C-alpha cells in the first residue's frame, strides 16, 4: 500500500466513523436544530468529495477507479467510482411530497438519467482507449521498451489519466448537483429524512460487504 493509498484509507475510516455519529443524530433529530443537521450532513459529504478530488489530482486516478477502502460489494454497485446519482431519488419517494415537489423531482430524474448515460459512455470510451493501439502494444512490451517508446507510453498514459480525471469530476459534479437540487425541493424535515435514508443505505451496504468478506475469509 503506497503512502497516498494509506492516507486516503485512513481518512475514509475516520470519515465513516463520523458518518455513524452523524447518522445517529439524523435518525433522532433531537440533538440540534434540523437546519444545523442538514448543514452538517452537507459538509460531511463535501469533505469526502474534496478529499477524493485531491486523491485524483495527486496522479492516482486509477486508484480511485478501484478503491481498496471500499468492499467488493460496494464497488459492484458503483457507477464511475461511487454510487450512481439516480439512486438518490429512491430515498425521497416516501417523503409525502406535494404534487409540485413530485413534478420537480420527476424532471430532475429524467435529466439525471440522460447525463448519467453521457458520462457513462465517456468513461467507457476512456477505458476502451487503454486497449487500442499503440497503447496496448506498448503496454504489452513494457519490459522491452526503448527510451523513445517509454516516453510515448508515458505520454499516452497521461492522456488517459487526464481524460479519466475529467470524467470522474463530471460524475461527482452530477452527484453533487443532484443532491443540491433535491435539497432545494424538500422542506427541512424532508431534508433530514433524505440524508438519514442516504446515510443508512451507505452503512447497510458496507455492513453487507464486510459480512461477505468475513464469510469468504472463513472458507
């Protein structure tokens, strides 16, 4: 495990511990005013995406695509390095929204689905570029490359990394945009319930992933 991986793994472990604490507050809703809870939840997720952005910009974008701090089960549910933004709409369907709120949410769902398709296609193109000539040929001969070819390989890999950074940034931007849009539609009580549902989902998925790992390790 390299130093950057260790740093982010340590960060994520601390972040998830705080996530449990925040989840308790969101579930009870008694420890502080609801608006403060919403602000705290928003800041909590902002902290995660800021740290992730730092990781990507530190030239370890491939690590973000297969992050070892997540379980295999969590990663199986991912879309471009994290849960798909369209998943967020599942957490507001039981919030007794008004007709006006529901109409706005439906519009966001349609728009989000279209953007997910575009971003997903862009990521697929970047990944496919790893398997095309001349990059594929250079990678296959990596131990026998001469100086000029090493430079070509480095340049080609940097192009792929930069393209991948851009796609991941767009994906995270869409996630953040969807959350912001949802919060604008909901009232403060609904916002707390929304964040509580999102938080519980993350906790439950991680629990299942860890249980699966423990079971596999015991075999």
